C-alpha cells in the first residue's frame, strides 16, 4: 500500500491510497482512527466492517468511523485499487450535522450525486480545478451526510450580518491574494468554522472562497502581463501561485491562451484572439 498525504489541515486531511494487493494476498485487520469518506476512483475490493460486507467498485465510497475495526479483501480482481480519502476532524463532522450512526454506514454504492463530487475532489487534488481540495472534500462529505441521513440542508436567506462577513472576507482575500491562503485561514478571519464559511461565502457571492482567490490572482496576473515586461515566472510567484506550471495551466484554462500569448495579444497581436474566435465558429 502506498499512501501519500495530499493535504493536511486542522479540519480535514486528504490522503491518496494506492493498493497493489490481489487474490493471493491475505487480508488483515485494521482500525479506523477517525471519521473518513474515501472515494474509490479505480479498481475494486471488499470491505468488511461490524459484521457487514461490501464490494466496492469505482465510484463507491468507503466510510470510516473512529474505533471501528475493518478488513479489506481482494478476492475478485487483480491489479489493485486506488482511493482518495477525506479524513474529517470531529468538529467538522459536528458542523456537518451528521446524525448518530451516519459514519457507520460502511460502504456506499456508486451514486451519481456522490460520484460527481468524488471526481471533483480528484480533479482538485490533481490541480485541474479552481475549487480548492479542502472545499471539494468538505462538499463531498456534506453531500454524503445528506444522502446517508436523508436530511437535505435547505439554503437559508443570508442575513445582513452574514452578507457583511462574506464581503469582508472577499476584501481581505483580495488584499492578501499574493499570500498563502486556505479555507481555514479565511474562515478564521471572519470568525466562522470552515464549513459554515464555505456555505455562506458561496451563497452570498456565487463562488467558493478558493475560486474567488484564484480569480483574484488571475486578475492581477492579467494586469501585470498587459502592463509590464516582468518575466512570467516572477508574475506567477508574485501574485500567489506556488509554481509556474500551475499558473500557466490555470491561466490558459481561464483565458483560452497561454500567459505568453495573452501578453502578445495585449501588445497588439490581434491574431491571438482572432484565431481563438475562428476556431470556435
């Protein structure tokens, strides 16, 4: 089993599991040390917990409850399996409003309302989405709680105080966009838990906090690309992107052209965007 920590925060952490076990490998007992929601993205394996037996395939969820002993089996398929596992702090589970027993569900079959969020979390883990991995992981866990409990949270109209909090957070994020910011840090600025902050911010402003942060960085990058002669690497780092490749990929996804092409267009090379428009017609 190869385990990689993709993200580690106070409220949640995300681990990538890649198992190569097959039918010839003997299963062994393991222990859940916390609450978890694990998205099976590849392969298949058996999950035995509290006398229950589940066959998990791509798109399924493995649900963990602290203190539960479990066993994974690999009787049917060779080639291993892969999971993206969201580990949740007790405070986040409480904020999600999970009724007693929700995290003793065991295994969840491939359900469309959960699979799409599992794939969103996977895309975020690979840097292919402008939604943060902490946000995607929280959304997947929240949707699981809704599905497993049958309780759907109805959006409440944001009060004036809540709207002010969301706007204040956006202003703070815009001013500090060049610095490392995560969901927990932004939530702390306005005195909310990460989950409630995520819901409030998205409800009031129409985008998640991470989406707003990425777009603030892109806005500044576009201005610097158009106005100056600084290197693209310097611009990427100065506006808050951790590395050049992430910046180039994110900017291209947003603008439809590379940062270099955008700079050329800003300097009068009309053919850049003309070619883009022609390709779409």
